[in-house]
């Protein structure tokens, strides 16, 4: 994800990445890579737990949601929270959450490639109406099938 933002940063200055990461969840490695890639001006890290209204506000400010851990693991409650907030998720096609997200409710990465993710993120920003439609579809799906 950080490498994708490095690619984007040379083309756009209107995109920001917000990472929620606790100490121990690769936090120090993430900080180091942000510095190496010189991304300090477009990456914000939230290291404290976020709940309630603050979490809702964070979701509402997002154009898309991606949970890096879902790439390697299964079911993600955070993914459902983002979808319930009307935020379209970005998932890897072989992730455990692929059965939750389809092309109508989110964005599917075909490869784990920074260039593909960078292109997708730019696409999302440039096609805001489509992203909002997918977010509404995601919100509907979660309200209908998940409690």
C-alpha cells in the first residue's frame, strides 16, 4: 500500500493515506518505510484505538477502505464496518473476504502489485460517483445480510 502511495505521490497531491496501526502490528516497520519512501506529508498513522463517533467520522472521510491483514487472513469485521458506513472496500481477489465483496460493492485487486493498487486508487478519486455507488451498494448488502 505504501509503495502504491509513493507512485501516486509523483502524480497527485490530493490523496492521503490514513493507517490505523497499533504498536506491535508492524508499526515500527511501517514508520521506517514511510520515512524511506518520503511519504510523511501524505500518510497519517493513528496508533490509538478508535471507537464510536471518531471511528464513524474516520470512515465517512474515506473514499475507500483497505485492510492489509485481510489479504492474508479471513473474515474482517473492520471491512463490514466500513461497508456499513458506505465506504467501498478494496480487496484482493483471493482474500478470505472475497465472498462478501463483489464488483458491485467494492474494488477487486487482481494482483498484489503496487502499480495496480496505485492505478485503482487514482481511478477511485477520479470516479467519485462510481465509488459512492459501490459504497451505497456495500451499505445495503451489509444491512441486509450481516447484523
